[in-house]
C-alpha cells in the first residue's frame, strides 16, 4: 500500500509490506506447483516494491536465515539505504521490522534507529525546494527541510501466544500508546511529523481508540474509505492457511500526525495481482571472486564460513546492537 504525504513543498510516498516470513499461501502452493520459497518469493516482492518506487519502505516479518531477503534486493547497488550500523532490524513476535529509504530523493537518516516494543523507529530529514510565496510553515522556518519520525511495526497478533482476544487488543493499544509517545519525541525534541506504518493486527472496532484517544490520522480514512483499498487481508481471494477461515479485514495501517504533513492525498493496495515469480522477472545480483551470477542469489555474500560440518550461524547475530529497555522487557536486535 502507498500513502502519499504532502509536506511543505513536495510529495512523499511510503509503502508498508509484511513479507510473511517468506511463506507462500496455501492457495498459491496448490495452484502454482512447485513454489520455491526463497529467492523467487523475495525477489518477486522486491520487484513489486521497485515498480511502485516509494520513498520510504517499512518491512515486517523479515527472517534472518532467509537470504537474500526483500531488504537485500532493495539495498543492492544503492537503490535503497538503511540506517548505518544496522543489521536486520527490531524483533517482533514473528520476524523483524525495518525501514529503508530511497537514495537520492532528499531523504537522510539523522537519528536512531531504536526499538519501541515490536517497532523499528528512526528519524529522517526530508529536504525540499523553498516555496516562492511567504508562509509560516514549519518547514520554511527550519530552512528547507522537515524532520519525520517513522516507525515500522508488527503489533501483537489477534489472539494466541497464551492470551485472549481482549488481552491482545489491550496489548496492541498499549503498544500504540508507547509508539505515539516515542514518535512524538518523548523527552527529546519532537519531529515536525511522524508516521506509524505496518501490520497492526487490529480489528475494525479498535479504530476508534487509536484515532479518537490517541489523535492519530488513518490514511485510509483520510482518503475517503475507498472499498478497493480497504482489506489488506483477504482469504476469500487468497486462502492463506489450509482449512483456515475465509474472511477480509484491514490488518495493515498507516497512521500520521504533525504539522509537517499537510494531508494524505492517496492510498492504495499494491501487489494484489498474482505473479509467476518462479519463471518471470528473477533478479540477477552481482557475485564476487569471478563466480557466475545466480538469479536472485548471492551464496558467497550471504553465508558464513563454517567449520567441522556445522551449519552456518545466524548472520544477524554478529555485531548486532542492543538497546536499553524499560519495564523488564528484553533488549531488541537492531
């Protein structure tokens, strides 16, 4: 999905995508056999993202042992950038969350990254051309740029994890409260605007608490509640689990707030159409040491040398950052 935000002189686009831990739906497996769940799946998702060309990409459910990942494809040859010093991102109940920005579009990382519950936060500077007419906009007062706090998150699932539906709902609201405080600057300098995007795992009846109690603006609501862009989960069209329920809901959301964003001008769902990702549009990435290029796979880059026949270790465990946490929570990898 895309959400286009107007700042004080230019348009900004953001896309959020839960990569589903590289799993393929039951319907896809049944219809398109054999389905390979590695480079074709990841490369196919990356291809759709590149076609839509968003300025900011929020990813969820990245798995450290699945390489190359969607993020690896997007980072290849500097098409997109990640915060310096990061590995995979912040761990949620399933996989990792991270944020990438498109290179050469006037965006740069200026703060973070940091973990707030199951969310990856970072601060961005967005540059723009000065307006001709006089204005009291925040961006002009700061001399040609605004600061954005952006979060990619994967909130608690609907139920399970030894909790009831009501407990999960309460936990999601608490996570959103913490995100709003953190995105608003906490005890530090607040940004001009903030965006919270990702897989919220929320039901429709939870909207009122987030919008009314937390004062967040929902991009789908702000753009007219279009039916065509409402459901990011539709197991009537694409049955995910064998024997699972067939229903539609709006798990994935984009929220925003702050004076630095004038309005959300459009909102849409991307990647809805089925693609033959095994046979079409595989990506060729450069290899090293004179090795032949492999479609979408860089074996000599993404695996570690092992000894005594042991399996390669999780490459994301090496040189990861740990952050101080509060309230007894575990530290998150970055």
